[in-house]
DNA sequence: CACGTCACCTGCGTGC
DNA sequence: TGCACGCAGGTGACGT
């Protein structure tokens, strides 16, 4: 899926507009909701969802971990893109004023009073949307944001030593820290010169400090480059051209020239 | 608690 | 060309 930098990029585009769409969805009022794949909606039931969301105005849009957080008039819409989700804003009608047909894999759409519509497209159908009164119902269990100032080097070291787990699976555990996925975890571990299978409670203070700063470095670069665009899920970013290890098995390490190895950790392709 | 496995889905590349 | 298989940015429910 989109990881933190990709979700952040999508949030910024929807908020500020970019390229073809210079308009923001902030301030738009929902006229109509169209649910094209029922399981995309985690909660509430479709009929209730439609009833509740019509008339709501988008107050703000932010990101928490890999979730998009739409603050509405008196509810919160949360969307998780999982592996293949994407969001776009478009005019809901063509030049003749006829409703524009949906695209393949469109799963949920919100039509606005200004004629625009927000569409959630998700090839693999793993993505989910929640409409809730209190966002903590869905987000409450998430670990800290990687850039949170309260996440100090001391706190991070203490978090790593509170359990004994393989480093990579723990970094990808959203309870531990929110936002890292397969790409950025591999990149951060490489930058910090740490092995994905190292045990968390054996990490030295120096290594844990290096790791936290590597996490922030790779996520920051990902955001600056508007995320990574892989395969058919193109979103405009170009971080994919700057990976050090991810997807580069057999190629030389940019630091030492040793061929990059691919192994499997927790069922995920892992590059060292 | 830590870890492995499977499930949820569609589509693309590879090799036979 | 057809087809099987492996692989993919994520997560959650199990079983051991």
C-alpha cells in the first residue's frame, strides 16, 4: 500500500489541489454517496452511512499513520488505502452535463454540491472506510507518529527494549509506530545498517538512535519526492527511482557495492 | 507474548 | 496463445 509518505502526498493533493485539479475538497458539502463495493465500508451499514454523510461538509483533511482522516461537520470519515487504494477528485459530469461513468475498480464516491466528486478506487478491494463519531474508535490503538517530538531517542530505545522481537516485523507493526510499511522499513534498516532479523532488545543505544533518525530520513525523503509510484498504481511521486535496496535484489549496494540480497521476513520480501 | 500461516483480492510478469 | 505460478506498498484472525 501506500505507506506514510504516499498517504501524506494524497492528503496534501486533496487538500491543496495540484496539476489538473487546483481545487481543494475542503468546504465541499456531500450531496450523494455511491457505494460500489459493499465491503469497502467497514462501518456503519450502507443505508445508515448514506443517511449520515449526506449534508456533511468537509472541515479538514489530515493523516494519522496510513489513515486519511476527513473531519466532517459532526462526524469523521476514515479511509485506509491498504495495498492498492487511491483517491481522486474529478468533475462528476461531462461537458453535456451527463453523469460521468465510474472507472474500473472504483469502490466508493462522494458527490459534492459543487459538481465535483471524491472517488476511492481500489483494485484489490482491501481498502476500508469508516464513518464514526469519535475517530479514536478506529485510530486509538496506533503507535506514535514517526515525527512526533515526544518520540525521543530515549523513548524509542525504551520501546525497543520493552519486547524481544525481530526488528522488521516490529517496525511494521502499527501498534509500535504508525506509518512504516515494507518499502520504507527496508530503506530505513539499510540506512541505519541494521539487520531486519536483529532482536529489538539487543539493539544498542547508538543503533536505536541511528534507526530513529534513519526512519525520519527515509520518510522525509519520501514525502519530499511525493511518495513512490510502483506498477500500475501511479500517483505522481518519484521516490521509486531513489530506493537503495527495495526491489533491487542482485544490484550493488549504493554504499558498499555488495549485491543486494532478498530474503523473506514475516511473509514479506525483504532487501538487505 | 512471539511467530508462522492463511485469508482477503486483482493483475502483472515469467516460464513452460 | 494458454496457463500455472509467484509476486505485489497491508492487516487481521488463527494456531502453536
